[in-house]
C-alpha cells in the first residue's frame, strides 16, 4: 500500500529550492503531493533505523548571511562570496579589495566576508561550500542561564547559547569565526548538492565549523509503533482526498499567500470551511484596497469587475480548494510527528527567540532539511512556532534594520561627504525629540545639507532631527517588479522567468508590461498577447498595457511614489549591449525611484530549433501541429493556435517569407521607432536628483 514509486525518485530532477513539505501541493500540484508522500515514507524507514533509506536529514541552523567559499576550478584561486557569485556578472572576491568593490554598500557584510577570507582558506576546501555564518569573536557574549555560564550569539532570529564548560563551549570560546556548512557545489556552473562533507577539512585554531547533518547521540529519535501507524494513517487519508482533486486552474499562488497570512495569526488550516471563507474575505479585501488606490472611475469599475469574476472562478473550484486545504493539513500533521521526534534529541546548544520586545523565549531549532539521493530538499519547520516568529520579528527588528542603514551627507559644492550608518550619526549628533522627514529625504537624495540649512549653527541640530526621523520612521520602499517586453508571443521561457520574479517579489507586486503596438516585427496586438499570457498562467490583473514597457507609468501612477521602487527585469544580453541601459537606477520626473536589473535566465531547448527564444519560438509555432504546439508552449488552445498561425503567416509575408527577424531588411520606420524609444529611455534614465 505504501510503496514508493521508483520513477518518482529516479526520474526527478534535483530541486535546490527549499520549500515546506505541505506547500508542495500548492507549488507542484499532484506531482508535489507524490514527492511529499515519498519523503514521509522514506523518513519512516529512516527512523526505523533502515540503512537502505534514501533520505538524509540535516539540522536547519539559523545563521546569516549565507557565505560561499572554495576554490574556483577555472583559475585555482580561493574566493569567498554571497549568492551573487552566480550572477550573470559574478561578484567573486579573491581579495579584500574585491569585497570592498562588490559589497561596499553593506558594511556589515563586508566585515564578515573579510573575516571569511582571513580564516577559511586554511580549511583546505577543494570544492565550493555554502554555509551560514554563525558568529565571530565580536558577537560572543557570556550570560548565565539557570545559574550556569553560557556563550551567547545571535546570527539571525534564533539566539544560541552553549555552556561555557562544555566541549562545544570550549571550542567556540577559542574561536574567532564560526560557520555551519550545508551545501556543496562542484563548480560555479554546477547545481547544488544538499549536504557538506567536512570530515577531511583542516581544523586550524581560531575557526569553528560543522556540517548540518543530524546525528542522534541519544538513541531517542525513533518512532513508536503507534506513531508509525499514525503517520501511515495520515498518508492514507491524504491519498483518498488527493485522488479527488482536480489541480487544473487552482489559484495556488493566491492560496499560498493567504495561508501565510493564517500562519501570522497562529493558525494553519484547522477548519477547511473557515479557511475557505477566510480566503474569500482576504481576496475581497485585496480588491477593495486596489480599487481605493485607483484614480479613475473607469479603472475602479474594471478592477471591481475583474475581482468579481475571479471570485466566481474561486467558487467554481471550492470543492477542490477545500480538499487541497485538507491534504495540506494532513501532510502538516504527519510532518510535525517527525519534527517532534527530532526535537527530542539532546542538543549541545540551547535555542531562544526574541519576541520583538527584547525578551527571550525558549525555542526548538529552526527546523530540519530532508534530502533524497538525487538532491531534492524539503524543509521540515514547525511553521506555527518559527515561521510565525519570523513574521513577528519584522516589527521588533525594524529599528535594528534602520540603525544599520547608511546615510551619506554632502557638504558644500565640492562633493565632500560623510557616509555613516544612522546609528553612528545618532551617537555623534546632539540628542533631540524632533523629526524632520523633508530634510532626511533631501539628504538621502544627495542634496548638500549646507545648501538647505544656511545657518551654520543649526546644521548639527537639523541633521539630528533628520537622523531621528530616519531611525524611527523610515520604512523600506515596496518593490514593484516589472517584466517588460514585446512578447511576440510569450513562450515557456518567458513564463518561467515571470514565475521566478513573482515568487521573489509576490504575485500581486509583479506585472508584465507590454504595449499594444503592431507592425512587421510585432503582429500580435495587446489583447492577443494577453490571451497567450493568461493561457500560460499569468493572472489577467498582472498584465498591463503600457505605451513604453520600460517606463510603466500606467502602473506607477496608481501608487504613492514615496512608497514604491520600480524594478525592471531585462535580459542579460540587452543589459550588456543596449545603450539605454548604461544607467541602471534613478528617479523619474514624477518622483518614482527605479532600477534596472538582470532577469533570471531560463534555458529551454526547442528540438530542431536550438534554445527557445522569440525567433526560434516563432519558427517552431508557424507550422506546428496541435501536438507540436502543446509540446512547445506547454498547453494547447485551438483558437489561440489559429490566431498565432494567421499572425505569423502575415508576419512572414511582410518580411519576404522569413519569420526570423534577422532575415528581414531593416525598415526605416523601425529605425525611427527604435531611435524614439532610445530617446525616451535616455530622457528617463537621465532624470535623478543628486
């Protein structure tokens, strides 16, 4: 009854993105359920002591930042870095000068990377290891817990405490740098392998390190017969419910966001009916906020109609949504049985959480990571303890975040400036109870303080008022992600790029921006493009028609410019070759901050046509059969195929028989249009203050 399907484990691809076990049904549908089921059954074998089990478990340490260290196979040099070592333009640090150049905007990170560069080369790392920074000698404090002295350190959310007189405490007390390694890379181009073998690394004095693998030194982490039966019963119930679910057209992204809202309230799908009603109410509230933010009656009516239509769609899938909630809850309950067992082990470190007011509350470890033999990794975290604590920490740590924020103050017209964290400014300036938001904003934009405050005797007190506002009131701007382009048409590679952006920034804050212009290079109008995007799975509310995709005023005009930053995601090739992107940040004349960044690159091979691109996609679709169309796009719609076929045939006839853009002579009108676009972009990119 509970056999694991061999194809699931053998044919799956390594997944280096960690997700919660119960979220797999939301992110991957039925395939996700089968993967979650397989993990639970394998862990049953693991906790029975079955050596043939193909799942390893590691403790999820709560360190920060993530540090990458090792030898670059391309040149044999040792380096340290962050995730930015995998950028299109990698930020690899071989020297301290590299660290300053690549990360100088973040002084705290610079300090930790420099220490990593000092201490980690002596370990003899021959591959590339990823680890979480845990402490340095500046962070270690000694505090008493239950009358016994402990070393205390807090790298992120959890506060760790280790008895001073224990073996681990003695090791930590003699160390100047601590890190836990958990992931291995063969090269900068290879995928990640969860787990890190540190057994052969050197152990020089002054450096403490460990792997994250779970070891049961107590013999208590085994399931009783009753617990084994409970897990199997929960899986059996989940199987029965999952078999009824039609995963097609489920609003999984919205459901995932709503469930996280429940967790903030200390709940997790205890009652599916109540959760469904809560989901509908939550979505209606989102629509109301969106309507309130719109300026025109036409826009408000359109948003209202779209919201009503979406709720009708939810109602039509109510049964499946209720069953999805039930399955997710059953997986959650089964997972927690394993978490409780792992937590029974006697840890050499104690764990606490700051509740946001400064008080420490005893806690379990952050969680665990279960990894199968091909590299799929799943988070096992008690989301009603630790994840909720993470949400609560946002408020408690707001002041900490603001204190580390950098403010550069310019003096006079010579360009002289002083650049310090707000906390240091506060310590150097006279104390005040006044706030000055306007001055802070002008200083942050680079306006010299001496051109604003003309009385030299008032400069310090005025600056103190500005810093006071920055420490207590300044909030992080909301990122509005824009994925711009012609999309003639949107292909699977475009859609998967959009998915990655939306996953990082939130589906409701990620927009696809495209114009309604048509011509020889652009046969599809806006509505046709939108139909294709929605067939891929982009919500209709997130597709916006704009005059200029790279200046999406149609989006920013609906929002408060002081509270947002527009981030445009463009292809690496465009960033490297198009002069419009020589400048990558600024402020528009409407006062909206913006940045241009490189979009995630998704490579998909199109058999017979090479890597999927706009050109190869059009070639493949022009004469595709329904089966070929579905294989190319990932879905099939007869009307859309007919529409695309007609548009591509028209495009081919206008370009002398060649669909590929490279085979068509340049039309003078196209040159004028390109020139106009560049002029608009040059104007836009040149507008900034300071």
